[in-house]
C-alpha cells in the first residue's frame, strides 16, 4: 500500500520527476512526460541524453548526469515532435537501502513560457521607451512641417510656376503630405486614442476592409477567399480601430502575394481554454525569415521601399487595447499567416 501511495504521489506531481540508472537510462519517469508527446513506457530503458537537443548539448548538459553530486542546470529538451523546450533540471544521487548510489533522480521544470514572458516584458519596455522618444520627435517635426506646407502653397500661388518648376513644386508638396502621414502614424502608434466601444459583428468589419482593397487586388489578379465561421458573435470593440487593424493586415497580405494568387481570411470561435474570436489572414508571398520575424513589431522596421514600419506596431497596440493578441507564423517559401485574437467577453 505504501509503495502504491508514493507511486501515485509521484505520478500526480505537477513537475516531471525522473530517475536513471548508472548507465544514464530511465528507470522511472512520471506521467507528465505525456505533455511532450511521449509515453512513459517508450522512454524506460532509454538514456536521458536521448531527449536532449543534441545540437545545443554541451559539457554543462552532460555534467547534469554526473553521479554523486547535487546539481541544477538549464538545458533544452526536444519533445516527440521535435519542438525544443527550455528546462531546469534539478538532480541528486539516488541511493539504495544501504546508501549505495545506484543512479540519479530529479525534477525537470519547463521554463519556456517563463522565458518568453520575460523576453516579451523586456521588449515591451524597449518599445515603450521608443514610443516616448518617437512622440517627442513627432511633435518637434509637426510644427515646422506645417509651416513648410503652408509656405509652399503660398509660393505656388504667388509665383504661378509652370513646366518643370511646377513639377518640382508638386513633388515638394507631395513629399510634405507623405511626411505628415508618417508623423500621424507615429503619433497613433505612440499615443493611441481612447477606445469608443460598442458591440459589432466582426464579419461585417472584415467585409468593409476587404472592399477597400478590392480594386487594387483586382488589378493584380489577386482573389480574396473568405472562410467565415457560421456565426460571428457581437464583440465589444472600437469599430474604427479594428477596421484600421484589419485593413493593415489584409493590405499587407495582398501586397505580399504574387499575381494570380489568393489571400485567405478565416474566422473561428474558440471556447477552450479561453473564449476568443480568431481571425487568420494567410497570403501566398515569399514569407518572412526567422531573423526578420523578431523585429516585425518594432517601429520603423520594414522590408518595403515605401513602408514606414509603423503598420504592425500600431496593429499590435490596437490588439493590446482590446485585451487581444496578434501573432505571425511565417517562413521563406511558404507565405505568412497573421492571427489576431479578440476576447469574447
């Protein structure tokens, strides 16, 4: 009875508990290993090192299985699907009834989520600092820019330029308008306006955003396919802000897609583990490298010649204001999927 009690105790622990023999092979592992896709039975008799990420394994990881010492190490373990997990391994000698060491035992804690949260918090702090700096710069630019715009208009009216001179005036005025747009986007990113909340049907807002980009898509022979959920719940949102976010994402997808391809917009209602409405926009473009993915939400980061790099950071701000989220799944050669999630309640 006592043995069964302790076995149930170990099996139902929140952390992954393990024991290996003197050859480094598993002699016990609790059922939490199933969270990584493995079955207990298939690992018994196999070495602990077999589930470590061999590409990142080093002397420190190997020392975690040295016998006769207590140790705590951080390392990477691969689940059955090849996905790496950053873990903290606490290990200690495993003695028999006579005190002779017959192996090692310990606890493995998955700290992947904690590390991602820490990275996200650091990134948020960095972006907040950039936002404050950007706001100051935008305000400093706005007044002289308005003066330049007004004086160009006055000079054009007084001088009545023609030919090349008129063309130069038009170029200067157009560029001032572009600069004003950048400053406005910068201020929208740095200091978002308060939300005007009401209940709206997301499908109708998506349809309006699609209608805006329809003409440019037709010119490039790009079709927009809608795979909507049967019903769209009414969500408490700022209609204008969500329209702005969706328009940005759909326009990005259309611009990234080659001629005679498709942009797919799919919606789903998800009830578990949290209640949310999911919108996915998939393009047929070249995809984004893993290196560039790290910076897509940074202000002013863009791979386009005419881009300001403020679109996605602004969308992310809008999602945060709605207690929602945005994520991007992409790789070179397989296009990009942008997912935005909004809470149902």
